[in-house]
C-alpha cells in the first residue's frame, strides 16, 4: 500500500513538471516578447489543478486534497522554470 502512495505522489509531481514546461512553451509562443511567461504558465497549471481537485471531490472514493494541489503547484513551477532554462 505504501508503495502505491509513493508512486502516486511521484506522478503528482512529474506530470505538472511536464505540463508546466509545455505550457511555458505555449505561453511564450503566444506572447513571445511579453514578460512573466513563467507566472502565466504556472497560473494556467494551477487553474487546471484546481479544477481537477474540484472534480475529484465529486468522484466516489476520491477527495479534494490541498496537498495534491500544492504538489501540482510545485511541479508546474519547477517545470516552467526548467522549460525557461532549457528552451531558450
């Protein structure tokens, strides 16, 4: 049981990292010379994560968890920052 929890938490960080990096590319393509691309990408990821947590509230056996929202925020911030550094 403990192993599946650690796998789930790992996925909760890895997926937003990928999403943050991809959204950074999308935001930068949309406004290539605009500032705050990392902030915009992270806010879009946070909005998606919030909608996902609200959705989980209505699914039997699932629950809205602030910890998951925090992990999504951490992962998307890391992904957007890495994307900014890697995709110059």
